[in-house]
C-alpha cells in the first residue's frame, strides 16, 4: 500500500478498463457520471478497482459513491455517512442519471 493507505499513485487499473464490454449508452452514462462527480469539488478522489470505481472525499477515504458496471446499466451506491448503509440505485438511461445526481451531491456534501 502507498503512503496514503488505500490510495496509491500506482493504480494499476485504468478507468477505461471499466468501459470494455459496455453498451454505448452505458459507456456514455459512466463517462457523464464521472465528469459530474469530479465537478463536485477539488477534494474528490477517484479510486479505480477491479470491479468498481469508488469516489471519496479526501484521502481519509470517506467514500460517498460506488459504481459497478453492468453491460446495460450502472449500479450506483450512495453513502451519506459511515454509520448508514449505502443506498443502491440502478441507472440505465439519462433520466435515471438526472434523478440520482441530487442524491450524489447530497452524499458528497454530508459524508
């Protein structure tokens, strides 16, 4: 592990690996979501893992968003605090994406 525990500068998994095998619409949703999440603040940290992409606030790893990809959808889990269980949402189109953005913003603000 790197000097920041779970976060290391040597992420061996590129974000683009999560785009492989996805339907075009799902790729578009994932890229759109990534851009939106990174726009929430300077302290958003992206960690690419083998089966998911996790977003946290700062290096203390208080994650507020967990994204798992499926061929035709994204499984998006938001987490408002360490004590609460994550809330899972399935996103298959841009309307569902627009519906979940306020929940992501709220999770980011509250974590």
